[in-house]
């Protein structure tokens, strides 16, 4: 047995090689063209390899060389602003080499090996350093300071270190045992990066999207699933989250999406402006593009590549938001590889290990204390594209078993032009309990109670709607007609949000709380007025209520809120007095 064998059998992206001394997950070069692949099964002297490139034209008997490495990513300054394929080849570099169509067997470094970076040392000679500790910094983009860390597992005393201009492979620090540290480190994608401990998820990831933040909040380091049919607004929702969530780093994985959808993302993302800095959003974004016509095996790798890059920035103490769009396509790639391996299929042909692979991916989220003593987090938001919008299929169900937030997109709401089209009756979040102390302390003491009241009004409306469809709203008692009006106000004034409106696209938590309080004040005052003899239509149609609802699209709305609510209360009381 040696490091070189030959192809024995080919089945699409799955190649069997003989005469090769290999271990699980070793990287191999397959065929005369040296296609990149990874060992996924071993049977005696035969190694089964999934190839990350198109295998058409290769034949049995061609050489297979084991590199002895596992699939690893290059980590260092220069990751941000990049657009990679599934195995961390920069698409811009590949385009320069061969045009828009990628030829096979081509390799490219994930980082620019020539570019010089200004390194500033933060430790000095004689300092003791351990794995994960910061030894210097580099200004990677205008917005992000890159921390150069000692690779996990390394420690020692600093023998020499110098500031200045270096490329990522040059030695910037030498330890007493002779170890040389560069700005770049490699890490195997299937191994989670180590940390000291995980924290409880008790800080919310503020997204500025009212329905998400208020009713179904996500914690920093939490996991969320967005299942939804075609055209229900998954991509716009993910763009809004990337743009507005209070994470410093965004990693976007376009996993097996249609080419035109991915093109849309690739053309729109570089144009988006970061609202916090006024600079391009790409300055703090890393993208992995793996479209549906790219080889399926690379699709599986893209998810692991993305989460490893996210862990690297988490280790620097940053909050990272990772968008995976969509995990259904990743599962389909697993299904194809599994059938080629002739494994026993599970439900709908997916492999039996589907749920465990999904769990493995989502479990790499969390808010942690890093090896360097920083506080960093990865929040994973996975889009799911169930065929026909049916969430009873295995991928949606496997995701729901793991994630703690479910934002269910609804095609019916999208057709009604209600965006974000998140169905408030189907969606849920399991975080409110652990987040409530934070809300009480930072926003308002009665925040959780207000949320519960708003949710229950929407539930009551759903029950009443069934009766309304049979007998009409006029047949209901006055108090129930009022409840319907209040619920309509919640839907149209609070839950609907225009992602493309400069003011309405983002709402602070304080504004969200003020808006819900205004709705509940309207309900309270209306009940009093109706009890005093006022007509429902007079109360509902007071001009000040319309002004209050429309003014949310204007600047400085929060400052005017008190005045607007006061005007509405006065007009409702006046309606009661007239009666």
C-alpha cells in the first residue's frame, strides 16, 4: 500500500480507488487532471472517494494520489470581502485564470499569499502565550480589526516578534521551542474549533425586524430555521438579517441555490451599505457561493467551510451571523452521494444519518468564552426549501428538532403582499424565557407581558375569523368586533414592515415596545368609550389613529409617539362624550 493507487470504479461523483494507503477524510487527487476528492469509506484495500469536481471523462486505471491532509481551510486576514466556492477557492481569482466557467483540477489559495498586511504586535519578547491568545492585530477592512491568534494546541514563550508589513505566510513570531507563527493558520473543516465554555443564550440578537424581535426572538449564539416555499421572501429576509442584525461579521453560504438567485445575492450584497458605518456591507461579509449546477459533493463541503470561517471570527471575540441558504439543497447532495454509495435509504430517500448531520452543523453555534478569554458567538440561521412548501418532509422536520426558533414563511401572506410573510400562528421561539430578564432590564419591566398580550390577541383573532367567514363580523358582539379591529391594527401597523423603506426597514426594540403599547392603549381607551356609549365605528375611525399608524414611516417617530398617542386618546374620549 502506498500514497499512490489507481481508479477501480466510478459512479458519478463517487470514485473507488485501490492500492492506496488512506484514512477517513484524507484528501486525494483523482485522475490525470488531479481532481480534488475526500475519502468517505474504506473497504479493505479499497478507498471510496467523493470528488468535489465533475468526473466526466475520467477512466479506471488513472492514478489517485493521497495528499495525507484532511479538507482544511486557510484562515487569516483577507477572508472578508471574498466570494468563495464550496472548497474555499476564490471565484474572482478563478475567473482571472480561466474566465467564467471553472475548468477542472484547478487549485487556488483561499488567501492572497502575496498581499502585505500591516501587523501590529500586542505581546513582547518573554511573554507566555497559549493557544487562542491574540499576539497582534491587522486592520483587515475599514470596519474589522483582525486579531492574529496562536493556533489552538500551541503554547510557549515568545522568543521574537516584530511589527511591520508581512504576507500571510511570513513568520511574525517565534516561540522558545522554535515554533514559527505566521498570520495564516489551517483548520480541518469537520472539526469544531475549541473553546473554554458555552454561555447560556440570554442576550437577544437584535435584527430590527418587528415580528422577529418582538414575537419570536433569536438569542446570540442561537439557531433558527426559515422554511418557506418559493417566492415567500426567504432571500429578502436573510438579506435584512445580514444587514441589520447586531452581529459584527456575516458569513453567507449560498448552498445549492439556483444560479439566478445566487447571482442576485452576489450582485446585491456588494451594493448594500452597512447602516452602522455607512461603508459597504461586504467589508464585514464573507460569501460562499455554490450553485445548483456545481458538483454536488462540493455542496456538502460548503456548509462546513462556512461554519469553520465563522468559528475563526468567533474566536476573535466577534458576534457572527451565519446564513445557510438553503440546507435542503445540502441534504439533497447528501442523498445523491448516499445513493451512489448504495446505502440503505431512509425516509424519502434521504440517508439515515440526515438528522445527525443537521444536528452536527447547528450544534456549532453558541455564545462561548474563547480560548483567548473573549466573548464571541455564532448564530446560525438556516433557510429550508421544502418541496411544495410542505414542512412535514424530513429536512424541515430534522431542522425543527434541532433549532429553537422557527420562522415559518407563508405563501398565502406573500400573495397578500404582507411582508415579512412570517405566519405568526405557526412560528415559535423557545428563547423568550431566558431572554426576558434582559428585556426587563434593558427595555421595559412589563415587556414579556406586553408580548404575551399581543400574541393572545392574534390567537383570538384567528378563532374569530372562522366565525366571521360564516356569519360576517356584524353578527359578533361589540367587544369581539373591537378585538378584530385591534388585531388588524397589530397586523397592518406592527407586523407589516417594508424592507426597502429607508425608515421602516429597521425598528429599535424601544420603538417596537412603544408601538405595541400604543395598540394596547387604543384597545383600553376604546373599551372605556364604548362602555360610555360611543359607537364602535366612531372610535375606530378617529383621525389621530390613522396619523399614528402612518407616522411610523417618518423620521423621529419614537420622539413623537407620546404626543400622537395622547391625541388619539383625546379624540376617543371626545367620541364618547358626543355619544
